[in-house]
C-alpha cells in the first residue's frame, strides 16, 4: 500500500495516523481558516496567490503562525516529493489551537494534507443548476472552515432538484458556498458580484482576461431573469456553466459562447 503523508506543525505523519486533540478550537468552536490549491504534474497552481489569501485569512482571524511563508513553501515541496501524487489538491488548515477554556485562541495548529484530484472535463457540458437562498456568510472575505449553511442546505438543494445554492442578501447576489458567480448580460458584458464574497483565485485570473468585458458590480436577483449566460468558477471546478436558476433556464439552457471561451482559456492556464 502506498504511504501518503500529511503535515502537522511541520512534522510529516502518515495520513491515516494524523490527528488533533478534541480541545482544538476547530472542534470546540469551529474556529480556523484554510486554503486549497491544486497541483498538475507535481507543480502547484497559483501558489503565491493562495498564500497571499492564506496569510490574509490568518491575520483577519488573529492567529499567529510560528513559521513564515518561505518555510511553508518548503514544507509543501517536501510533501509533494514524498507523496508523488502528480495531480492533486493540497489543503493548508490553521486551527485555533488547544484552548484551555474552550474559547480563547491558543497556539495554532498547522495541518497540510494532500489528496489525488483530477479535473473532470466532462462536467462542463453537464453544467450546473442553482437554487437561490437568502444568506450571508460571516467574515465573507476570509476563507474560514465554516461551511455550516452550505452543508445544512444539502437536503433542501436535493429536494429542489438543484446542484448547489446561490446566496443572496439585501437584494444582492453574492456567491455559492464553494465558488464565485458570474452573469453574462444580453450585451455580452460579464458581471461578477463585488461585495460580501470570498475573492476566489480562479475568479481573480478571469478578471484579468483582457479580451472579455468583465466588471465587478452589484448583481440583483431580478437581473438573473435577463441573463444571457451564467457560470461559476473555483479551484476544483475551473468554470462551470449555470444552465438553470430557480427552475428557470439561463439563455437557451446550454453552455454559452462567452462561458465556453472563458472555460477554454482558464483550462489552458491550469492544465497545460
């Protein structure tokens, strides 16, 4: 059996033996942050961008990591070499630590795990159906471990014959639990919500595509009815066309021209 390693506070341990104590604030109070990036042919994708967001999240949660950015990069490279999983996902998690009173932040625990991951190219043609839901995540700019609402709503999503939920709040569309949202107008303008969201790394790359007219702006639920196209983006999904929202087809219910072009371009960057 192939040995797969994880990292706990700089120590390499077998994945099936990796653990933290139940006094950790991630367990007691759900307090912690993480970031997740992919490797293709053992090369990390957009690692510097993910580390920027990772350390921003650490700072916003008042956590003090005892090692620096360069040391984390060295540990990641060592983990990649030890596991030799060319196409994978690597998750960096920082927890609130072993709190004596179950509430105060203690010395954080740094966990780094790696699992095999290969992007499913067939998922693009299948697309995704969304159902809207009124909710606003706490600390939306921080990648916390809190996915409470997204997980709680899974039976609701299934009952509505949808694939995922699209949050809105105060009459503004924000995001999906694990991806960013984009809408294409009838004029071909690509709009992505600008407020109260986690700014995804794939989203960041798409915003820098000069050949498309992409802007950050408020998107209201009523705007969805006139959308020509829509799609979501994330590290694991790349770009997925949204074919239906709240039971209403988007455009002709098929992946649109602009969505397809953006998908092909992001795949060229990630999968080359």
